[in-house]
C-alpha cells in the first residue's frame, strides 16, 4: 500500500501537468487563429481552431466554456469562407452546449443566434432563410420581450432581404418595427437599417404613399446614424453573478455597512480571470473583498471580436444595501467638529486603503459616545488604535437628510494615520 501512494501522487501530478500543457496549447492555437483571421488567412486559422477544439473537448470539468469559444470561432471562420452548412453546424453545437450549462448561458446563446441570422441573411435564398430567421426572431422575443435591442438584427435582415427582392410590402413591417425599437431604446440607428428605410420610403413614393414616405424620412432625421455593428462582438467580458452572488459579511451586517463598489477585471480568452482592480471602493474593505472574491468563483465569458476570443478588461458594479436602508449613511460628519490632530487626518468616504475606519454610537445631540474600530482596519498597534478612537469620540454628526428622522444611531469616520507623527506612540 505504501508503494502505491507515491505512484498515485505521480499519476495525479502527471495528469495535472498534462492538463496545464493542453490548456497552454489551446490558448496558443486560439490566439494564433485570431491573428490569422484578422489577416484573412482563413485556411490556416481553420486548422488551428480545429486543433484547439479537439483539445477543449477532451478536457474535464470546466472545459465547456473553451469548447463553446472554439465552436464559435470555428463557425465564424467557416462563415468567412462561405462554408455555410459547416458554420451553421458549429453555431448550433455551441448553442446546444450553452443550453445545458447551469445556469444557462443565455447571453452566449443570443450571440450565436445573431451569428446564425447573419449567416442565413448572407445567402440569396429568401424562401429558405426567411422562415429560419423568423423562428430566431420569435425565440429572441420570447426570452427578452418585444422591444429588446437583440431584435434589430433579425428585423433589419428580413427587411433588407425583402427589399432586395423588390418586395417593399413584405419588408415594411420588419423595417418599421426595427425603427420603432430604435426609437424606444433611444439608440443610434444602424447605417444598414437607415439605408433600407430610405429605399422603403422611395418605394412608397412610387406607389403614391407620399405621406408614409414623409413620415419615415421625418423619423430618420431625428436619429444619428453610423452606429457600430452590434451583437457580432462582445466588447467586454461578462461575469454572471447569478450563481456566485456575494454574501453580506457578518461584520458589515452588524454595523449596517453599505455602499457601491466598481471592480475592473482582466479576462483571458478561456474565461479565466487574470487580474482584478477596485476602481471605486464602498469605503469598507470587507464589502470590497466580498465582491472581488465572488468574481473569482463566477462563470466568466470572454470578450469576442469578429467571432474571435480576445483578452480584455471588464467592469462590474455591485450595490450593497440593507433592506429598507439607504446606501448613504444616515449621519454625516460636521466639518471641523473633531478635535484637531497632527497624528491623524480624515480620509475620503470611499477610501478603504491604509485607513482606520470606526463606527460610532451617537447620543441625542449627534455627539459620538462610543467608537469601535471595524472592517479589519486596525493598525495592529494598540496605542495608535486607542488614539484614533479617542479622537473619533470628539466628533459631532448631523442627519444626512434633515427631512427624515434617522432610524439608526450609528455614524462612521475614517482616518489616515501619519506614521511619522505616530512614532512616539510605538513601543
């Protein structure tokens, strides 16, 4: 038995090493394919993506994201090479996997559905393409509502196809609905949609529908054009917080801490988070850390450009608030009310670094009667901590909203400590 343990350890190590090597190969093939696709060297890009897909399909555990990434890239390359049936097969395979994810990768499904719309719209056979695009249109409408922006691509595609076939009456419902959604969402109008609507107005003029033509032209004048092409690309990575929602830290609940945090994160082409930065703090380290740690456990989708995965930064904004409580503190510090100190200076409200943060219990006059260091912000020097507490208890506060009676008797203050001035307090 003792002899088996080293063997099992070696096999586990070898398997882990193989997995790491395969992941490196997958990234190498995928990145090289992306570069070649940009240069329109599709034959070589296709070979590399096929190799990347073969690796992704063999990996255990979390390989689904990489498999979907490779399938989407494969579909785009086939589509660029006019291999329509192969592209359709790749997109549908990706959608099938995304539908089985827990939770379902709805945004990824929608993106691949848009790819399929563009694929079928690029073909001249309207009798085959139109019913297919209508079915996708109905699916997107059912999942996102009748006024969502995802409908613009299939609506515009159908309208343009009918206009190309000199069938303005069939095109009108789709083009006008796309215009109505653009107006409702107050979006910039796409150049393709604008061109199709101009052609529709011209067709109306030829059939004596002068008023209808004028109405279209008037509506078009209200919206600028040249909107970047949407839904083919995902400019930023996407983090799904539904299955990894941050848990409210106990200390934060006890002291009724709240606030808004903005986190920047760098995502690799396989959805792995490489780096995280807090762009805006809640002012409370425990709340910031809870969001940052949760992101590491979330499912992440990489950024997509022209069907290819790319490394990119994303942002996530998370609001911590207690039920029935405002995000802003109910009390604010009265400027100049704290005893002057050469050892400490007030820190900004959203500062969560290198500061001592205190919760204060107030009396009826807004005077601090008890101060407690919170949020793991102790200096680890008892004399420095006691000095900060003593100073905080000299401060006075007033209600943030004078028109509302506060429901709490807690206020907060943050101090930077001047290390040079505090040397005398050190042992």
